[in-house]
């Protein structure tokens, strides 16, 4: 007789994004690392991708408790890939990122946030209210090296595995004209976060994962079983407390530049751009070029009511209504001294 197996969800992860009407993003995918694939197999767990993220399911008994106990501490590691090459254009993320950095997310801290100020409280896996530069970590391949500069003839280096806080290796390095070169092969080391200390001072932190896919990943996600109660998805030994985690991205805001070409020959007395009846939100750069005075949000739902007027003094002198919003295919960063201003260009032909 065939037996029907029953599965309940342990936890889910969804990618939220303020750019989209639905507030959910289909631009990112996740997959378990090779180590986590083996853990899932060992405990009879199922990884299921979804349109906006993924879920992990566990086999349960008729009463809904786990059929196979999940011991603690245990963690699941996932590599996140971005499948939309234009994602950074409309997402509020750093314009420049060190090639040795990746975004890092985890459930190690309860981060319950009213996401995007919309009144919905979610359990976020990123720091703060949305993904930012604060979520970046340095990654390392199987060969790790660090140069420390200091006085003295020798220094003792200590490498710690952050999951357990335990020291994994200690080395005394002799000075080479004030430079101390620490090198370590990480083959066989557990995947996760590490910190390097010289004496008792933290010098470096990095994330190691032997999965070669990390080199091309957008980010790393670690989901732990041994976490504060607000994030626990298994309580006691076998009781599921399903958790719905989110990773939230904020949409980018840019200065909108309307560049208008008058091919129709229509007379333009004192042209202006109005938002509704407000002509103070865009400034005139040249006769037919206008830039928003403040950054404006890029959104899937277009902003309506942006009008082009023949005469700023006559609000009824409208030539165009519901002018197009900028596309997200291209943004124009302009570096001025130490600051970068980001523009979005919209070309209009009358």
C-alpha cells in the first residue's frame, strides 16, 4: 500500500521591492550550497523555489510535529543570484561595489520592521529597513591572505569561526620590514563567517564558502536554527513555528531630466513642467531642458499628472499631460567632487 507523506513549511524567504506594485521582486533566485543540499537530504527536508523566493519543508506526522528531529545548532546556507541585469538601476544600492564583496543576510537577529512605512511588520533578514551597503561582507576563496602593518618583530594571529566563536588556527608571524603576512588555506574549513585578530584586536572579517558558485553570486543567506525566539522555526524538539522571512529592497530615487525638442514649431512663450498645478518641482536648465529639484522615485506604477505647459503663467496652457516617467534601462551617474548625483533622462519630441 502506498503511503502518503505529509510536509509542512518550516520557513520561507521572499524578496520584497518597493519598485513593484506587488512589492515583491522576481529578479532574484536562491539555491542551497552543496553543504546545505546534503543537510536537507540528511533530514528529509525539501527546498522549493517560488516566484519571489523559496521555502523549506519538513516531513511531519499526522499531528503536525516533525517526523525527524532537527538538532541544534544547525544552519542552512543559500546563494542568491540576480537574474535581472538592470536590477541596480532601479534599486537603492551602492553604484560601485568591490568585486570581493557580496550582500549577506541571516536570521541571527530579530529584525521586525514596518517595511517601507506601509504598516506591515515583517521579519527581515537584512539590516535596517532595507538592503544597503551595511549588508556587504568580504568573501574569500580557498586561499585567504591578509597583510598587517605594525611595529615589532613578531605578531600572533588568531582566526575564529563566528558560528561557534571558537579559534580554528593560531599562527606566529615574523615581521618582514614591518609587514606581517598571514596566509591560510581554507580547504576543509566549514562555510561561514570568520574573523581575524592580532593579539585581541579584530583586523578583518570575511565569509568563506567552498561552493564555486559564490564567485558569481549576488549574495549569501544563512538561516540558523539556534536563534532568538522571534526567529525560531522549530521550538522544543519537534514543533514547527513557521517563519516567513523577507529581504527588502528600496527603489532608487533619481533626478529626472526632461529634454524636449520642439519639431512641431508650436509657439512656447515661457515653457514649464508642472506636477498637477505645481510648477515649483522642476527647474529650467535651458530653454527646453528641465530637471526635478529633488530626486523622484523610480516605480513600476508610473506617476501621472506631470504636464508640459507652453506658458508657466497659464496653468491651462498644457501641451502634454501625463508625461512619460523615465525608464529603468539606464541611469546617468555624474560625479562632482566627492559626491555622485544620479539622473534619469527622458527625451520628448513635440
